[in-house]
C-alpha cells in the first residue's frame, strides 16, 4: 500500500512520539497506520507498507491487541486475519489512559501504600522524609480518585469540561497563584 507523503509523515512522527512515551516505535507506527487506514489490513500488507519484518508485525499486533487498541476482523473471500484500530479519538485516549493507569499508577500506589505503613515502624526514617512520601501518595490518590470520577463521562461532556479549563482556573483564583 503506497502511502501519501502526509500519511507517511504522520506515521513516522507517531513512531517517534511512541518512543518518547515508552512505546516501541514499530508498535506506534502500526497503530498510526491502522488508525489512518480506511480499511482492515492483513499483517503482510502492514509489514510491506512499513518495511518491517513479519515477525515484528505479529508481536506488535499482539501488543496492540493487548492494549485494546486493535482488533482482528475478517474480510469476505479472504481467509487471512485483518486488523483494524479503534477510530474514536476519545475512546483511544480512554483506553490508553486506563491501560497506563493499570500498568503504572496502580502498582505504584500499592508500593506507596506499603511504604506509608512501613514508615510508621521505621525508626531510621526522618519525619521530613515521611511527610514527602505521604505527599506523593496523597497526590497520586487524588489524581486516581479524580480520574475515577471523570472516566465514565460521555466524550461530549469531557470535551466541554476541557474547554472550560482556563475559565475554571480563573474562577478558582488560578491567576493569583501564578502571579498574573
């Protein structure tokens, strides 16, 4: 599948951004290709289009399926598996945030909670250090609670909420806090 120059630029950049977010470049490029594609693609075509090994495509597709960003579909008259990406940007965002929370934030909260309990019985730990550990735990718990409050809102409501961001900050006195 020949790529239009703009599509190629998008896919290459998405791969670069993926590496900055801790995602394998090929996985990110495949996600971009499948997102931009207007039809399901078989693994062979993905490999050929991106110029990557078929085995790399298989592993990357498994990872994308594990994240819930890509699914298998079938095309009439073709026995091969074809792949499609989620197409709704709000759903993609929700899936990525939920998965990152599950993989990164939840285990961190577990350890921080254990550390908070251990800190009470650790005579070698200074009070100032306990306070810092408690602040991080409190911050992450607040973010997690807030995320839980908002994650089930419909996309249209979230979009309105995000657009109100600056107005809400000013209403709550955000201008004073940053010196404006």
